């Protein structure tokens, strides 16, 4: 036996198939599935205490293996392992409640989520989050290259950034507090410190939605930048950020992209369309009456993306100048038409994945808008400090990481792109 081809490796027994005189053993490591040919008479098997193991090997045992690496063109890796010594590290107490070693898990989404700690061991399920990790790495790398400072803002707050009913309230030592709907106020505060900041972290929305596109806790990819001349600068920064992440993904997770047959979109220049124009064009092309005047409904988002892709080839589109009534109190209004804001959404493959825009930076203007909406400025005293004491023109955006991942992978439900989803029905596992 050649010592040169000997390897030491650890992992879990993903699948075990007994044949005549040998067994196919699929070892699951952190990165891949490895085919092994186990011949009992050529392999020493030791139990957790180091003594010879007399019982049968079982799937999901954690093991450490010494094996010979042998070329095998028929295997996915081009080689396989022939174990010579296996040390069992742990023995499962029960059989798996779901079958995870097939290409797909033969179960409903609800069952998959009920057993999430186990179903994530499936090759395709875990590939989703390798790809999501690659996206985060790409976003982070790009933003740091553009001189953005990564920050970490509180998730227990005294005011809601968006206000309204969709906010989780809790008792904070006898005082009312909330789970942060976004890092909005803190991002703006930090523009006055670092000029460019970003955060990737949890966001909480107490919306009683029960759809394939909503989560009550999701991961926000947020950035804010100062000294801008137009909100379009924010759009172009996001465009470049997404382009960079998609370009580096094949270097980070090539096998996962291949396994899930991911169609990576090509980005040259994402087109813009104004909100009201989008509504009119959808209504005209698809003979669909306009019902909701202040937002795009889910079907309109799909139709607009179809229209834009047919005309430009882009799977992305920026929808700009949303109505003032639909945007939060810190959104800057257009000087030419105060009924609309200098804001935008990014739609990708039929779904809104980002909301952003330019913020009000003038103290008097912000105070006036809050009062016009019946808000009490005293409740936002710490936030208004930045306006009182000088802020540059600035703006930013927030992307839903799970939504973006789901659209990239063309999944039918955003919960498939969330490790442990939180929705109106689910608070465990």
C-alpha cells in the first residue's frame, strides 16, 4: 500500500449500501460527499473507546478515517477512498426521521423545516447556504473596497424606524421597547461619523403575512453613504456590489452552483423606470386595470420584470419615484413634484429585493414632515440630533438577503433560503 496516497479525514456516514463482499460508504464532510469502498477484511474498525467495533456501522455515525485515495473516473470527484482504519466518534441514538441522502428530500416544505437541523445535512439543502455565504462574502468584500465601514447596531430600540403596527413590542425592565425594524436611524447617525457604513444583520417585522415572500425575521444587507448628489448614486453602488458578488461566487462555491444549476444573471447596466410609468405600462401591455395606486402588487412586479427583460435583456430593474404617501417620514421628496420621493425599489426576477432612497438631511425639513404626519418629534430626540448638528446629503438601502438568494436560485418560497425561518406559524426550531 502506498503511503503517498494515504489520507486522514473525518465526517459523517451519509449513506451506507451493503453489496456482496463490500459496502458503498458515502462520507459527508463539511464541503463534499466522498465515495468510499469499504471492504471489512481490509479495514480495522474501532469504537469510541478505541476497542474493536463488533456491531454494524450506521448512517449518521461521526467517524475519523484513514484511507487510501484511489483514482476512479466514475465518481464525482474523480477518485474514491478505500478505508483501512475507521474510528467511530459518536453513535446515533435513533434512526433519522426523514430521508436526507437522496438528491431531493421526499417531504413537504413544512416537514423539511420541522426537521431543519437534520434536513440541512442534505447536499442540496446545504448548498443553498454555501451560496448565500458566498453572496455575503462578495457584498462585504466590495463594500470594504469602496471604503464602507462595517457597523453593528442595536436590535433593541426605543423607537421603530418605520412606525406603524408591524413592530414587535417587548418589556425592557419596565419600559416599552421594540425589536428593530431596520438599522435605519443608526445608519444615518453613522454617516455623520464615517460617511459610508454598512451592516448585515437581523431585521424584525411583525407583519401578519402568510405568503411565499415574507418572513418575520430576515437578514438585511444595509448600506448608507453621504455626500451624494443623487439617489441614482445609491443604485449604481448597489449594481456594482451585486455584480461583484456574482462574479466571485464561482470561485467560492463552484460545486454548489453546479449542483443547483444556478443561472447567474449578467449585469451590464440595470435599467430605471419611474413608478407611475411602470404602472401605466403594465396596465397597457397586459390589459390590467390599476387598483393599487401607491405600490406595485406582486403580480405587477412579475409582469414588470417580464416586460423589462423582453425589452432590455435585464433580469433587474430599478423602479424609482415612489409616492410620498407610501414611503417613510425620512424619505426626501422630489423638488419638482413633492407627491413623489427620491426613492427606489430593485426588482429581480419578479420580486422586490431592495428598498432605498435619499434621506432628508435638513433639520427644518425633517421636523416639518414629521409634524405633517402627526408624529411627535420629542419621541425621536436622539435621531434628530444629527439633523440639528449638520448632516451631508445622504441615502442608502436595505436588501433582503433571503429574498435575493431565493430569486437567484429560482426557489418558490423565501423560507427555502432561510436557515431557520421565522414566520407567523413558526418559532422553532
